[in-house]
């Protein structure tokens, strides 16, 4: 054979073919990594979803449990002609929905292939049983069990939180932890303890053939992984009390929080109106309904609503004044229907004059605290009012105000306490003085605290000067809580000043009607309730009714804060509700003489007073 | 059937090259069966079902047979030479028009759409360019060594190629490089192919190793060629090889001289520190360039004194090669499009990316690799049928072959192509007319380029370039084009057999 150009080219052709064949020989026969990869490609992992951890109350009662529901799966390839109407009536859905879905599966048949798709999610057990009886008529349809949440107590949706399928954004925020189809706690306790509650997914490995049909277990299931159920969580909530609080706040807008002062454990946390637990189980379906509710039930007022605290805040100003030495408990100040400065006046109600510190708390005298705040802000100790103002703020913040308390409950907000810079911005430096900000003395004006802050204040006073960060998860076998929840947090006010305040609060409740005590309605015989009313002025309508109380006086077991929007005076709604909750917790029942009050509170409907954006 | 001028040659059965026709039919059948295998799992239906691709392919096959019949029985083999220029110009027009009027498919504007039918002018362009080349190059007095003729030939190839590149169909344009083999057969210097090969090698070396390695290799190969050509191979072995080996050690020698700056103890004598910094500043590349720069004028002087044309050109080529090495990074980063760059990076192993760009190749290799020696059996493939492999009935059809028929099937298919190309080349060589010969080589080159690039892509030898496997991949446009391409050759060939 000549080595002419024709033959050279033919040799080249054979060489090129040889290169291809050698490479093929290499990947098809020599190397086995491609065969292993192919095996992985043919293995199908079917996820086993773990049951979510149970949420218990402080006494071990289940407040969030699990029950079985079914996802109706359909394998479009296996479906034969069926009676759409019969299926619709069994499942209690519109036949058109089924028709539409079948049409959609048909349009996507290439993508779906032999796979099963979820047709209806979370069908309740009784509906599924009806379907199961006639399932033989519907080849290609089957149910897949899935555990969903069950709520034996109406403990309130905002507290418990809801669980829903994760969306793209959520997966982005928790990279690598979730896949589409997983569920996660979105709010409340479910979100706070998602890590413990969710458990660990498992999987079964199946082999499929070239028709994409599942053929058998891989390796007889030896490589399968069991799902690990989520850990149970014990909360500090008292389910019965929570339920009672929920009833008391029914048809009112506001918050009700109870804390055990000696531990900081939250006993009750009601945000009203809330999400009904019946809706919680199937949150997705009710989502739009909840969102469109003008009272914003998703908004957790207990930790997110920054309200002016009203007269309750006088306790803080009083304690700061005592610590700063601007007055003594014996100091008396006059009150002539208010505090006059220049041409202005900060009004007060009719009571005896002059009053001392304890009496000022008992009667909630406005003028007294104007003197106190002026004393604090015009204290010659400080070079200018800016320094005095900032010192005051530091004191206030040491009570936990103006910042997130650091509770384990999610989405807590910090509220607002102004400082000198804030006023300098509004009035320019030197353009404001104590009387400009005088409304701070009675907890009005540029000040915002959440009901949780108020409950914490109450617990601080009950403890005579320290608090534990309010928290909602209890130490249990599975879950260890952060040690910060076991630390005492002292305020900047010496503990020696607190008994006087407690005295005033005791007298406000227990002096009897006609004595001038503002909270006589909250008195319960034998419980030694100490309380302070507040009436937060509301330029948009009825004033807000505020009350904090703790009991018993000398060995406080419970500290309560009630905030009823548009409730009027502190003693009209907040004080009765808070005292009823206290009584229920300490006595386990409501005394005969207070049954009338209880009924009035349970029946009261203030929803009309609340202005909502329509 | 009537023939021109009433001459009646030998009959149809004896003049048609049946072997070619059988190879053609076999490949089409293999393709059709594998298209069915790749779609049947998601949609089990008859192979003739119009709703799935195998059914549509059946229609394309039938129409292809119709086209083949027209070419064999209706058209006279004489028309091609006369009409090649109008056809060529018309195709150029289509190629340009499609940029403006075509629809966009996967980022390239290369398809016309008429109702349910889509077609790609680039496919026709292969035919028209082949015809045009055959026409021009078979003219009396054509000599490829003559500059005028060479430029004309180059233009015929480069103009459609350039327009196709502008359509962002780089893959289809690459096929035109294959014409270089035909040109070689027709007398083009073999050094041109050699230089194209070297350019590709230098490009890859620069990207994967370093410019130093690339230039060193080029210097070695270049000097060897010059010495070989002028019969001084011994000299090259004695001087060239040691010099190059020595240069190869320069980087490590420099490295050991420089030491690592961290080893210098704080407060050591300053001169030592200076020494170190001088050595670490010298880059081996500069030394190499300096050496070459000194040798170049010497070599050039000798080459011109001896009037050694080869040495002169070789030196020019080496300077060009050096420039290429230095512009390789620029071309790679600025001229190539993003997706092309990524594909090359993955191919050269510069980046591991099994789920991104490398996904196709990885899955395709898994599918082919899992076939083993004998494959999993027809319709039993698991990889190709779940859609792990993308484009499995078009560009990646070879995966189905690999998985279901194994190494044996793959080899058989490749050998079938080799037989087809071989047969075309042999027939072309046998032909007495330059037109038929040149056209035959063009056909062989087109099929070869498609074959090598497509299969090379599925097994990771080539970057992912989306061109079909001739006659096997799904698609009417491509099947028609190759049918016409092959059957024009069969008709031309038959015309000669009639009389000789």
C-alpha cells in the first residue's frame, strides 16, 4: 500500500475511530465509577417524615399534639376512567377541582411520568376512611399518612405558632436544612423551638427499572434510615390558665401576660384577638382569611405592640426618684386637680391633697410624679438636662424597658425609651426642659413598651428589685434552656426602695371602696393582691385600660399585666381581668362574690370600640 | 428512465453503490430504534405514534427516502455543477436572513420556522458549500498552491462559517474545519494541518499548564521540524534535546535558588535578602524568551542565507505561535462566549462542575459507562430514560446506544460510520471526475467531523458542542441534509459507473 494522501487520510480516520473506541473501552469496561453512579441514579429515595415533637404545658399536659391526616396521592399513569362525581362526593370537594387537576396532570404527563403527585393535602381521617372504603373503584389513587398538629387546649395561635410548608425564602434563610415539601414552625413556640421539634427525616431506598416503576427495596432495606421523631418540649405555660385568660380576653383587643416572678417563667400569654387553634392546624387554608381580618390576629401584641404604659410607669419614676434622692417616701406634694406649670396644666382626678409616696401610688396622683420627674431632670447633680435625661433613661432601661428582654419567644420587639438626643433632634439642644417632657412622668408621650415589659416590671417589683428574663421553655430531659434565663437581673434602683412601692400597690387594691384606692375592684380576700392601674390616653378613641398586679404580697407566685385596648379606665377592664386570672391561678376557682364580675368580663365585647382600617 | 442524449448505461441495480445505501439505511434504523428507546419510557406508545419523536422521525425518514428518490431518479447528476453557484449564493442569503427572521432556540438564531416545521439553513449550507468547493476546485487549471486559488477556496469555506458563528452556532461552524482534510487531499501542504493542530495544542497547554511550557514545547517541536527538514536530525538530538531538557528544569532551579522568603530569619544580613529577591523576581518565562530571542536572529540569518524557505516559514510560524500563547488568555477570557469558556474549562479539567456545566457530560458518561460490555438490553436503559441525560434523542442519542448496547454496540456503530466514510473516500478516489472526487471528500469530511465531535462530546473528549450525530440523531433538518449530501454523491458516483 502506498503512503499517498488518500491512505494517510484513511489512516487518520481509523486513528480517530480508535481514539473514540479506546475512550469508550475505558469508561465502559475499565472504570467502574460510572456504573456506581448509575446505580445511584436508579435508586429512589422516598422520604419518611418524622413526627413533630409534642408541646407540653408546665404540668405535663399536652397543648400541641399530633394526629394522622392523609395526603391523597395520585399516579396519573395508573388512573383509568373513573367516576369524578363519586370521588368528589366522597372527598367532599368540587368535581371541577378534580377535573381541573386531572387535566393539569395530563398536560404535564411528560414531566410526571410514572411518579405520584399530591392531589389533596391533609385530608382529615374521617374523610379518608370514607375514601378508603371505595378506593378500589379508583385505581391510581392512594393515601399517604402524614402527621399533623392537634390542639387539645385553646392555648392561642399566637403563642403556639403555626407549622407550614417551607417556601423558597425560608429555605434560603436556612441553607441546607430544608427541602421543598418539608414543614417548619413559622411563629410562636413552634418557631422558637423548631430545632428540637422538627426531628430528623429518614428515607427508604427503592430501585426502579427503566420504566421508572419501583421494583423492590434496595438491599432489603438495610440501608434505609428511620426517621427520628422530634423532641418533646415542655413549656412554662399553664394550659388551664392560658385557656381561662383566652376566654377573659375574648372579644377584646389587647394582651394578658402572667409570669411566675421567682423564675421568670411565663404562665400565660394571650394576644387578642388571636388565631383560633382550629385554624392553626390547617393554616394554609385559612391564611387569606386570617390576613384579611381587620383586627390583625397574626400580630402578637404581647411582644410586638409598643403601647404607652400609662400610670403604671409612675412606679418606675418613683423608684428612680427615691434612688436619686430627689424625694423621700415621706415627701408630700400638693395636687390641685393637676400640676400647673406656666400657663399649662397636666390634669389629675379628684383626690385628697397633699399626698405622700405610698398614697400617690394608691390614688395614682399625676401631680406627684410631675414633681418627681422634674426633680430627677432638674437635679443639680447633673450639669445639664441632657445628662439627667440620659441617666433617667439608663435607670428605665435597667428595668428591661426600651430593649428586647431577650426572651426565647420569637419576634419580640424592644419598644422605645427616649434619650436627650431624641429631644435635641426635635427641639434642638437647649430648646427643651423638664416641663416639655413632663408627660413622661405618667407614662405618656414618647414612650413605648410592650405588655411583656409591663409584666416584667410587675415581676421585678414583686421580687423587690430583680427579674429573670421572661421565658417560655422549661428545662426538661430533651431541652436545656440558656443559662441566662436563670440569672437574676438587678435594676439600678436599690432593693431597699421597693417595699414602699409594694406598700403603695397593696393599698391601691386593698384599701376598700371609697378610700381613694384606684384598684379596689381587683381585691380578692386572702390573696393580698398588689396592683397599679393605668389609663393610657388614646387620641384615637377610648383610652386603653392597663393594670399590673402580683400576689400574694409577701410570697409572690404570679405577676400579671393586662392591657385592654379602648378599655377605658384601668379599673374598668384590665384590673378585673388581671385579678380574675390571679384568683384563678392561686385559688383554682373564682369566689362566689366575684362570679358576677367574672361573667361581666367574659361577656364584655369591646370590639366595636376598636377603630380598624377597613 | 431516460438519460441525457439517449445514452443508456448499465441499469439501476448495477450502478447504484448498494453498500453505501445499506450503511445509510442501517444507521437510519439504528437511530430510529434508539430515538424510540429514549422517549418510550416517559410515553409508552407505538414506535409509529405521531405524538412522540420516534413517530415523527418515521415521517422524516420516509420523506428522506422521497428526497433520495428524487435525487437518484428525477434530477440529472449534471445539474449540480451548473447550479452550484446559485445554490451557494441562495444559501448565504438564507444564512444571513435567519439572523433577522429566525426564531431563537437556546440562545442562537439559526432556525426558520414554518408552522410545525423548523429547519436550519446551516444544514443546507454544508451541501451548498460542498458543491461550490467541488465546482471551483475541479475547474481546469485550478491549483491550490496558487495564492489566488487558495484564497478563493478559503473564502468559499470561511464566509458561510463566519455567518454561522454570527448566529451563535459555533458548533455547526466547527464542522467546516473538516474541509481542511479535503484540501489536504487536493494538494494543500500538510504543514497547514500540522500548524492548526499545533495552534490548538499550544492554546490548551497555555490554559492548563503555563505559557512557559507551551513555548518550550513549541520550541522543541519547531526546532525538530527544521532539523528534520534539513536533514540534521542528529544535530537536534545532540544539541536541541539537551538544551530543551535543561530549560525544562529552569523553573525548579530558580525555585530552589530563590528559596522561600519565609525561611529568611529576621535581621539576617541584608545582602542575602537581596539575593533572594533577585532570584524570585526572575521568571523562567523571561529566561526562555531571552534565549529564544537571541537564537531567532541567528536562525533567521542562516535561513535567509541558505534561501531555506521552510526554515523561514517555520520561524515565522514560531513567532506567530509565541504571540498566540500570549494572546491565549485574552482570547479565552474576552473572545469566547461565557458558556463556551465554561465548557472548555470543564473539558480541560480546570474546573470540576458535575452539576452545572459538567452535568451533561457527567450524566452522559454515567449513562454510557453503565452500559458495560454488552449493555442493558434494548429499552432497558435506566439512565437515558429518566431524563438524567439531556437532549437524549438529539445531540446525546449516543448515550442510549452506549447504555443499552454497551461497548459492543458503540464499537459497531462507530465501525459502521468508518465503513461509510471509507466507502465514500474509496468511491471518490475511483472517480475519474475531479468534481465527484472533491464532492465525495467534502461529504466524508462533514460526516467525520459530526461523528468525532458528537461522540467525543458524549464521552468527554470534546467540549459540549451541540451538533447531531449524522443520520442517527432525531431531527428532520439534519436527516434531510445528510440524506441529500450522501445521495448526491451516490447519484454522481452512479453516473460514472454507468459508463465506466
